[in-house]
């Protein structure tokens, strides 16, 4: 297995990790149902599956 030849300092390691940060997920609001959901994904409202404001599957049960 490969091993580092020299120890990487905390400062150097932390400089490399400066761009790793959490981002808040983008959300969209449905014009038809008013539900908040992730954009470009299907979502459940009262057991019905919607996508792009249109009813895809009626009365879905997720378990």
C-alpha cells in the first residue's frame, strides 16, 4: 500500500479542505399544490405522486 513519505501539516491539510463546505439544498414550491420539494424531482402530497405540477400516480403508499 502507498504511504506518505512526509507528514502533511495541519495547516497544509486545512488549506486543501477550505472549499469543502455544506450548502443548503435548493427548494421549489409547486404552483398546483403549494408543496415545497427539491426541483426536478417527483414528490408526494397526501399519498399522490406529483411531478412538474401534474399528478403522475394517484394514492401511492410508501410502506
